[in-house]
C-alpha cells in the first residue's frame, strides 16, 4: 500500500508556468511585475510601466499601473484552431474587471502553443457589447494578441487613454464620520479628596449613589459638574472648602495634560449616554453594541432616520445565526470617542461588528476572526457610511443635535449630522451600468 503524499495538481503547475512567463516578459520590457500574493478575487498581479533614464543608468517608475488576470491550461482554451481560440470566463469576472478604475488586461497561457495571449478587457467589452451573452468567452487572435516584449507600447497607450482618478474640473462633497461638538462645558471643578477617603477611592464609590464622570489623580478630583452636589456620591468624599470652580479655557491653558483629562471626562460622559440609549459596552476590544432583548428566535431591529436621503428605514442590529457547527450572534457595533482637530471638537463614529456566543459575550477563535474579516471585506464605502449615519441617528434620537447631561444639566451639545466639506476636486467613479 502506497504511503499518502501531498499532491500538486497539474492545474497548479500550469498556473505557475503562466505567472512565471508573465514575470519574465514584463522584466524583459524593463518594467515591474508584482504578483498578488493574497486576497486575490479576480486580479493576479500588476505591471508598473517604467522608462529608461536619459543617461541610461537604471529606470524611472512612471506610476502607470495595469492590472493583470492570468489563466493557464487546457481548460481555458476553447474553439482552438491555427489562427484563433476562445477563453471561457464568468459573468462575475467580466463585471468585476469592467468596473475596475484602472486599466486591466486578461492574459491566457496556451500550453500547446507555449505562448501567452492578451486582451485589453475594457476595450474588448466596449467593442463587443454582446460579451455578456452566453457562451461567455474572450476571443483571441494568435497573430495579433501575443503577449511578449513588443506589447510594451500598447500597454503605454492603454495607460494614456485611461482617465485620471482625480478630476479637477468638478468638485464633490466629502462626508466624514465626525459629529461636530456645538457646545463644550464652560466650567471645570477641581477638588481634593479627603485624606481618609483616598484609600481604595474607586471602590469606595461603588454602590454609593450616582457617580458623575470624574478623573482622580494624586488625591485630586476633576469633574464636569459640582462634586459637592448632594445628589452625587462624590459629595461625601471631597473637601468642599478647597473646591475650585475654573473657566474651562483658562484651565486648559494651564497644562497640556489637562486636554487629556478633558477628553477622558467627555468620553465617560459619552459612555453614559450610549448606555442610556440601550448599548452594551465591551472594554476590550472597546466597542458598543445592541443586545437587549435578542435571542435565538427574536432578532433586533432599530428605526433610524437618514439625514441625507430623508428616509426613515428599519435596520437589523442583532440576530442569531447557525452556519454548520458554528452558532453565534452578529451585532452592529461601534466605537465612539471625542477628538480634537485644531480648535474644533467632534465625536468620531467608527462602525463595526460584534460577534457573541450568547448575545453579549464575545465569540473568539479562528472561525470568529474569519467571519469578521469576510464581513469587513464586503463593506464598501457606501455601506460603511450608511452605518455612520445609522449610529449618528441612534445617538441623536434622529434629531439635529443631542445633549450630554449630568443630573439633567446640559454639559455638552453635539450635532446629530456628520460634518461635510466641499472639495474643489472629485474622484472619478467608473460606470457600473448593467450590460
């Protein structure tokens, strides 16, 4: 009985031969070949065109890029004769290649001819509007479509004809994930903690009543509201006779460290707000997600308002899934934090996903990581920004602004509409019209 062995399929050997041949030809053109080593969903590599230096000493990279999809082997050769052949393709590949925003060529290694043949896909689809009709094939002319060093001039021409990604003849609106702060606190309170209360200070407050956001450092307490208020647990631990009530701007000017303290206080205030609107918090990795009421039979939905489309859809925010042996909950999630840009403060919204085993506890392991990576790969800009708008709506109650309060006192006011900016340039979007 023969011992088991690892097998290298003939198709894999043929694939290697094709890619090796492309590499050799591109280097013969004195250009750069970069093979796609991971995350390949329709592109095997790219060619960066180079030109020789005037003094002949080396090459100059032009930054002109041509994407390459390569196929090798007899299974990619159909209707073969002395002059032509056809290579079968899938509709998904054709649509993916068509919608790329850079030049794209399709290269086929013909094992019997021992040659490479190529097509400029975008030009081919333009010249063959029936290319999306079955049978889906790319036709090659063996005399004119051979891929060798002489193809360099044609590749240069493809790049010259490709539109520039950046257009300066029209502008566009840039959308951010930032909610501008409309109002910061005006005052800050500094007070020493009574010496007999400093030991185990944080534990001492547990169960003692309402605890507003605070920073405790070296026996001193920093707060956004009066800590001597009888409605808070802080009133019994601070030295009220030494309390300082300071103007926020003056206090920030005293030390660079004070800005970090303010950011901590604001984030703790935001934390209480997110908890109030029904979010569950996970400390590491830091994220908020919605889980209250979800079970295996009951997915959770939330209504929200899209400030740009002016529609009020409903969104699935948590649901139980079973895939084979894997059983888990998937939740919409976010990280949110205060950030400063120059003199402007804002709340940054960073949408994500949370996978749990029971509706709260994080699902960990390789399988969980695989699901998370796959979900991120499928989340394009429009979906990501839709999630930004969803969380902005949840945080603001679908209003134009929302307040962060301590004991019914407004401390901070934040816009419920993400910041936008008008740019004097735009990024070209390739047409994705249906064939």
